[in-house]
C-alpha cells in the first residue's frame, strides 16, 4: 500500500527532514504554516517557478508482512 509523507526540509544543501508527517494538516500544525501556503510552495517548486522549497511530499510503499 502506498502512502504520502509530508515533510519540512532544511534549507541547506543536505535538505534533511525537520518534520515528517502523515498529513498536510499535521505538518501545518507542527510548523505553524497554513496548509494552503504549504501546497502553494510545493506547487511552485514542482512547476519550476521556484528552485528551492522548504516543503516536499514523497510517496512510500508500506512493507507488507
């Protein structure tokens, strides 16, 4: 089963995750940034309107036993 993880990443060259959450709402609460601002920043990054971002999402596959 696939699931999406939402992350706030560091702004340095390593882009290490600072927060990892199961939903954009959880990430919003932890970071104090609105969900619409997070979505907007990700969208601008994906569409090449920005070349850096603080937020990303990744799709991961759960391991099944």
